[in-house]
C-alpha cells in the first residue's frame, strides 16, 4: 500500500504565491495597475512565508514585507539588498486595503521596475522557481 505524501506547508504557500504572481500579469494586461501592485505584494508576502516555513519558522499573521524580511535575514543575509523593494511594495498593500492611509499615484514604470526586482528576490529565495512573464 502506497502512503500518500502530503505536501509541506511551505509548498502550499508556494502554490498560492505562484497563483498571485499570475494575477499580477493578468491585471497589468487589463491596465489595472493598482490590482497588479496589490498582487505583487501578496505574492511576495507568500513567497517570503514559504521561505520562512521551509526554515521551520512558526507561521504568524503578518503582512509587512520588511518585517518578514527581518525574519528571513536570519537564514539568508544576502536578502538584505531587497529591503527597499519590500518597504515600497508593502505600501501597495496598505494603500489598496486601507484607503484612509493615503491613495497612491502609481507610475507604470515604477511598477515594472519593482516587478523586475521582485523576480530577482524570488529567485534568490527559490533559485529553481519558474516565474512566468508578468
């Protein structure tokens, strides 16, 4: 009798991160920059949590990418170069979810640059990750 191998918790988070990554592209093709930016934050949050869970981190309810990055640095100090990206992209989440904190005027070129940096960030955490075009 074959015993079914359950996917790891980290793998489950990776699946959701990948789904959110695909949503970035769909929203950008629909010219919805705010939704694309929101899903960029969502994807990076889940990639960071997958990375941390693969390091036996205890899952916490947290959305700030820079705080998750602080945790990730304990396992890979090379991730520090992505701090500015994490701080910027965290703002996309809060602007979309909490409008009183301030609407943001998103420049398409800035989002493209963040997406390029995000691709490098994900590939640093997961070198074998296949990221589709966004």
